[in-house]
């Protein structure tokens, strides 16, 4: 089994729950972490290793990211951040941006299912007969997630920093902690 580098091991670790005291900073850090994970798994050498008999641990790390960490961030945004933004500020432009983010979240969730179908055998140490489907779906997914995370940090998180009240941020922090501890 190919050992995973310490930097990847570190970046694959979720942020401490204590960081949720400052929910917008937490979301920005999560976006950066997700971008780093996406860029790592987009590397051709990492993909080839993951598809080899020695790639089981790499596949398992990516599987964990796609089944728990990414969906948790999407839940935080969809159920907590976006409604607060719309309630505190509203406006047609903000609504269009949130609708766009929601559509991309739905697309990511749908595409994850295709990727997981190919990742499951790799996590068990099996080899894919034709890894091209995984490569194409994974590339589409990871490039989209990285682009989306960058856009959200620059657009929606920036907007939230300017508009959410302290009470909104405290409520956001509390609800996000509930998601992360359940």
C-alpha cells in the first residue's frame, strides 16, 4: 500500500468543531481545504496510484471526503447559511447567486453517486477494468467543486461578512455545531 503523505493526511482531517465559533471563517477554511483536496486528487500520478492495487488508502480517503465531509459542508450552506443570507439581505442578485450555488450542489451530489460506484471497488483493493469512466467523472466533479468553493468564498462568504448580524452569526454557529456533532 502506498503511504499517504502527511500533508494530505492533515488536509483530509476535518477542521476542529471549536472553529465553528467563527462560522464564516470556518466556511472559508473548509473551502480552502476542499480546494486543496480536489487539486491533490486531480493529479494524474495520484489517480493512477489510486487505481492500482496499492491505492486502497487513497481511494478510502477520497471516499470519506465525498460521503461525509463535502455533504456536511453542503448541508451547512443549504440549510443554515443561505436562508440566513436571504432573510438578512434578500435582493434579486443574491437570490440568483444562491440559486446558482444550490444547482451546483445538486449536480455535485448527483455526480458523486457515479464516482462512488467506481470508488467502492478501489476501496476494497479491486482494480477497475476500465478506469476512464472514473477519471472523467472524477475530473468533472473535482474541478467543479474546487471552482465552486473558490467562487463561494469570494462571493457568498464575502457577502455574508458584510451583511450578517452578530445574532445571525451566533445562530449560524450553533446550528452548524449541531450538524457536526450529530
